[in-house]
């Protein structure tokens, strides 16, 4: 069982992601913005973060920059979800590496595959 932090401002999307994770036996904490995610990171100690890119108070990119500044880059795998994957340029994609990027609306199989890949030791 892994501890998964979900940072998603859309309550319905967050609930769907949480249910998938819980169905796979994982413990979940849900937050609605990057500031809450940063506060929760130290207390919840997640094994995986799933974050939306477009959220209030900085969004997923801000969250990643802050986590990378505070902790080693590989401390926790991250799955980025966005409705704007097709609009991300090469520089934006490079800045998100090594994160997995999933496009909204989320599909079950890619989400399950991304969870398994992120939580399987290299």
C-alpha cells in the first residue's frame, strides 16, 4: 500500500482519482491547491503525488518547483494530469520531467498503468 497525495482543484476529478487509488489499496489524501499540497507533503509523507497543472495558488508547476527546491528531485514520483497536454511546448514538457503526464479526461487503463509504473521500484 502506498500513500498518495492528490492535488486537484476539481472535486469530481479528485474523487475519481482517489477512488481508483483506494480501489488499488492505497491510502489517499486530497488537497485543492499547490499551497495545501506543500503543507501536506511533510505531514502525509506521500509515496506518490498526482497533481493537476492548472490549479489556484500556483498550480502543479509551482508545486513541482517548490518540491524540487526543498527536496531531492527523485524523492517522490509525480503524475501530472492536465486538460492542456496538447498545448505543452517542449520546454514545458522538459521542465516537468521525469513526471508522467496524463491528459484529461482521464482514462482508466492509462491511469492504472501510470500508478503501477510510478510505484514500482526501478
